[in-house]
């Protein structure tokens, strides 16, 4: 039987060897985790070293990420600059406020309509059929809590409408400042010139009556000036009638301009002696602008006729926001396109 000393003599080398093996194993484990930092140039194998292709691929990924981040930042900055330029102009500012007002008004009535209920029922049916679940019944009418929540959109529309009323209260001065432009050469057709003069009076009456109604409804003007409170809606009705007359005159002017431009185009074709095709760039631009004016004038004319009749014509109030947005769509689009120049 070996003594204690003999046991320690045999055991000590074994323990030292075990520690060395554990250190070597730990180093191998760390080498697998950090192959580049722990391996020396003499002991590293060729397979464990990063290839030049891997380094190039990593560099390409970093460059691609940097280029995408730069493109996103540049695009965001450019759009912010365009939004600032849009809001700096009176036309662009009014177009943005009007778009929010009209869309909030239209969305409020849309989510309370039967069309929204049918859309929700259809989507719910398709989702339940796809997932194999039982069909969930949806109420045929919006709940009272849902109606109260949707009132926020109507309040938002009213808030932006009041802001536009306030900004538009001094708009008559910019219209008066453009009166000399009517009489500057080239000399217009007498009918078109007469319509322009009459439109100055109609738009002035519209602004004057609308401002009285807006100030009276906010209790800025006393009842001694406007009379009883029931007379306030009459100012809005008569302002709408003045604006309706303005758009009727605009339709007459558009018709006259179409006849005048058609006759001018025929005269140019007959007067041309060569067989070359005339340039149509300016004519196409004028024709497109004329179509936009016709689109806007027609919709605004119908809406003003509805408002000026005391809302008795069968055009539901729910659709007035959507129609107003359609009438003002090209104004907003052109104002946004102008910021890119």
C-alpha cells in the first residue's frame, strides 16, 4: 500500500497536467469566440483568418447603410424645406388649412355612414373566414360612444374653419391691390373685361358679408349693428349668394375664353405658310389650366348654390367636405409642385 508521500508524489504531476489542459481548453474556447484577437500569426491557421472577400463585403454593407441613411436624411430635409416654403405663401397656407378642414369633415360623416358599417362587416367576415373563427356580429349602426369619439373630427374641422375665417378677413385688400392688373395690356375682350370688373364687386360683397357674420357669431359686433341673433345666418346666406354669382360669372368667362382661344388657334393654323407642325407646349399648358379652373368652378358653384338656398337643395351636408376637397385639390397640388422649383 503506498504511503501518503508516494500518493502526493504521483498526484501532484497529475493535478499540474490537469490545470494545463484546462487552461488550454479555455484558450481554445475563447479562440472560437474571438478568433482574430487571440490567435497569433504563427499559430493561426489559414482557414480561421478573415478572407479579403469578407472584409470587402463588410465594407460594402457599411457603405450601403451610410448611403441609405444619407439619402433618407437628404429627402427628409428637402421635404421639410418644401413644407416650409408652402406654408410661407398665403395660397399654400390656405390650401393646407382647407384640406385638413375638408378631410376631417368628410371623414367624420363617412365613419358614421352605412358605407363604413358595411365595409367593417365585409372585412370582419373575410378575416374570420380566413382564420376559421366564428363570425363576429357588428352593429348595423354606430354606438353612442363611437359617435362621441368621432365628434373630435368635426371639432377639428370647425377649428380650422375658424382659423381660415380669421386669415381671410383681410384678404379683400390683396384683391383690391390686383385691380390695376385688369386694365394692363394686352387689351382683353370687352366681355371678359366686364366680367373681371363685376367679379371684383361680387368678391368684395362676399368678404364683407362673411366678415360681418363671423364677427357677429363670435360676439365681436353688438346686436345694435347686426340686429337679433337670428339674423346672423342671413349674412352667411347672402355671402354665399355673392360667391355663387362670382362663380357663375367665372363660368361665363371660361366659356368666352374657350371660344376666343379656339378662334385664335384656327387663325394661327390658317396663317401658317409652312408645313411644319406648330408648337403645342404653351397651348397644352393653357388648356390644362383652363380645365382645372372649370373643374374647381363647377364644384364650388354647386356648393355655393346649396349654401345660398339655405341648404334646401337635396345635396346632403355629409358630402360637402369631400366635394370641397375635390374642388380645392388642384390648388393644393399646384402649390406643392411650385415649391420644387
